[in-house]
């Protein structure tokens, strides 16, 4: 009898515990539980402590109210230019009405996936490959508007749709890479040509400016040189006029310049006429008689006899030098006459003078 009573007490306690467990429901934050009573919707449990009727009320679904992210597997899509591309999408959504999310559709996640694939094929099918690759933002907006309009009846809010990748076929990728490489090479060639062009222009401008500056420098140098020569000539001319040199001094300077004329590097042979000796002797005598000319007196402070003596000595030295040159010329003429006599129709060597007025030079 006691054993039966113990079993009954234990059963009552177990029933009480089970009843309490079914009557008390704790719902965590950001979750909503849909409760049915005898198979019919009764209420929605909010986060916190909730009481239910044991064995009458039951939780049908637990709906997560947080925003969720779902990545769908790549889907093959045909573009308007008949190319098959693989598109990978990411969907962001959240449940805004747990009752409709539970009773309006059996599996809203699968429904969203199929709706995304269908809408994506419709959008991509009206675009070519190049536009599809460059119009991701437009495709995302179109997908978001279509999905949001459809899933609103299910108590689901689609917040964002993103296309992760659009993968064209391998052959198309190779062609695109070649096209991109060719375009970059073209741009590099254009930039290189522009650089060479600018460099050539700058070099030409620099050469032009340097030539202009060099020409201007030469012009300035010539002007300054001409001005210097003019000043020098003017200074010498003024000095000569102020000194008032006599004819004797001029004759003396002329006699001193004769050896310098004879010592020129370009003179190979000097042919002097025989009358030069007599002319120089006469010149020496004439220089002696110039002292008595009127208006040709030397300036005060000069020794006229000394000047005349120096002029006479210079004349004698020039006469001796002329005789020596004349002897050498005669010897050269004899050699030339002998060689010309041996040849038929030979002409005698001409006798010319160089270094004097009216004389023509001759090369031996």
C-alpha cells in the first residue's frame, strides 16, 4: 500500500514539474515566438517571461528579428550577346512581421533565393556583357526594388542586395585581358611619344635661345671691339696731330718697317729691282736735305742732328740689306735662266718686285 502511494506522489510531482515547464516560456531578446492554441494562432510572445496554458498552447515558430545575411551560390545567367556568366549574390533581409513570415509562406528563405535568381536572369538578359560588368549599382537597385515589393507580403524586408562577382567564360576573360593589355600599351606609347615631343620642343627652344643669346653676345662684342678700335685710332690720330711729327720722323719710321716687311712668314723669295740701291742712297741724301725745309722743323727739345744721323744709319743698313737680297736674287735668276735655256721655247725669268709701290710679287 505504501509503495502504491509513493508511486502516485511521484507521478503527481512529475506532472506538476512538466506543467510548470510548459506554462512558463522565456523568450530571448530580438526573437518572437508564434503561439497556437489547439492548432490556431493565439498570440506572439515578446522577449522576456511569458505564461502559456499547459497542454493547450504550443509554440509554432521561433522567428529571429535580427538582420540576416545569406550568400547564394553562383548562378549561370545568359546575357543579351549570348554569353554565359556566373553571378554570385549576397542578400540582406530581416523579418518585420513574424506572423506573416510563419503563415504566408512555408520557407521564405528558399522563396527569396528563387526570386533573386529569376529577377537576376531577367535583368542580366537585357544587358550585354560589358554593360553588365559596369552596371552593378543599377542591377542592385533593380533587384532590391523587386524583392522588397514581393517579400513585403511575407513579412520580410529586403534591405540590400549585392552582386559579389560576375565571372565571364575563360575565353572571354583571356580576350578581355588582351584588350586591356593592348589599351594600356597604347596609352603608354602615347605618353612616351608625348614625352619625346615635349623634350624635343624644349630642346629646340633651348637651342634657339642659346643661339639668340650667342648672336647677341657676338654683336655686343663686335660693337665693343669696333668702339675700342675707333677710340684707339682716334687717340693715335690726336696724339700724332698734337706731336706734329716732321717728315724726317715719318721717313725714319718707314725705313724701320722695311726689315719687318722682308721678314714675313709668307715670303719665300723677295725679288728686288737693281734700282732699289740707288733709290735708297738717294733717299738718304734726301733725308739730309729735309732739315732745311720750311715748316718741317722738329719740336723743341729734340736734337735734329741726332735724328738725322740715326735716319742716315738706318738708310745705310737698309741699303746693305737690299744689296744682299739683290745678290741672292741674281743668283736665283741665273739658275732659272740656265734651266729655261735648256728647254725649247723657254722664257727668261721675269724680274719683279715685292714690297714696294707698283711692284708685283713673284714665287720661285
